[in-house]
């Protein structure tokens, strides 16, 4: 799945409305609209590149992380919706963690959607 789609789905699960302006501001082409998050609307949002955005997303959705020698795994709200990313060295660990958080948010949204249709 492309990064843009991952971010759209993760934001939806977190209840964050986004506007894609296409021109990166502070490293993100996404701007929050509506209420935004705890920072308010109009701030940029990209948990794939911003540690703070990733942490806020993980806390809001109660995403748990487990770290192993060369990969990170997430689970959500007592569900073992396993998502994970492999990293080669410490330098890649932070990016893999952010991506795992976003993927966990998407997996939680997909799980919730399937549960509603049962």
C-alpha cells in the first residue's frame, strides 16, 4: 500500500481530518483540518516521518510495541493485529517503528470495519 493511502486510513481511524496540499510544509504535505489533534487544526501531520505524530497516534489508539533484535511488532487494544517491520540497524529502527504504528492503525481500522459488517 502506498504511503498516501496508509496515512489517509490511519488518520480516519484516529478521527483526524486531513487535507492534501501537495506542497510539503515542514516535511509533510498533509495538514489537519477540523479539530485536528491536541495541537489543533492546520498543523502538519505525518506519522511516517514525524516521531511526535507517530507517538500521538500510538497513544490515541493504544498501540503496543514489542522490539526484537531486528524487527518491531505492534498490537492494538488487546487484539493481536500483528504488523511489523524489519530493520537492519539502529539507524533504521525509528523509521520501522513509525511505519509499524501507522500499519497497526490501518489494521485496527480494517478490523473495526469487518466487525461492523458481521
